[in-house]
C-alpha cells in the first residue's frame, strides 16, 4: 500500500479526504502543519505556492488543498479569502452581506495539489449552488450550513460525508485525484 501525506490542520477536510480515498490503495496519513497561503487571485496559485513551500519540509509524497466560496452577487467574494472571512466575520457576516439579495447563486471550488516524486499535479472541482438565508444542518464545517448545491434541497451540513462527497467541489477534485492515483500508481 502506498503512503500519501495530507498536510492540513482541518479535521473536516481530513475526514472527507479519508472517506474518498479509502478504496484507492493509498494509506493516507495526516500531518497537521500550517503553511503560508499567499494573497493572490486564484486557488491554483495558492496551492502551487504551498506545495513548493512544503517541498523541503514534508518527506515523501504529499497533498494539500485550498477551497473557496465564490458568491456571484459579491463578484466572487470571499473566494480565495474564504478562510479569513469565515474566521473574522463568520457565517453571520456573510449572510449580512447577502441580506435582501435575490440573486444568491454561488460556486464552491477546491483545488488539490499533489506532490508525487518531484512532480506537481493539480486537480480542481467545482459545485454550483446558492446561499440560503440562515444556517441549516449540523454536519460539515465552514460554509456548509449556508450552501445548497444545485439539484438538492439540503445544505452540505445536512448531508453525510459520503453524500456531500458525491456532489461537492472537494468530492469532484478528490475523484480526479483518486482517478490519477489509480492510473499512475502513486508511490
């Protein structure tokens, strides 16, 4: 079984990665380590910088990710600043910015970066949906209680990990990663 280190301080992300990769033939281990997230305009740039910064600090092959909630009416805000916005103004602050808005369309995106034997591979998943007016559900983490994916009536926080992974931005990016691992036998 091959070993892959997931560098994250987020318990929820680790649960979702573990659930998605359990049948991939990979032993996923967690390394709880922070790394700088540069201020830039795309998730891919943040991930590429993080992979490069970790190159001398993490032995073997490793994976990181960055996600963002891009709200159409707010011109893509909070986007790459989603973690900071959640930490500073929280869900109530984001809902306050949306107060009175009829257009509540949004997109969640996740970019996963894999460092595999010196090569970098990038996988991005997206999920369209909408922001609801008040939090619902008890599962998930982050923005999950206020985001309903297209084609469903429940927020991500109202879904099990397996249900969420089947439709979410992270689940789509993880499927791409999983497919790559199966095709290329990550070592």
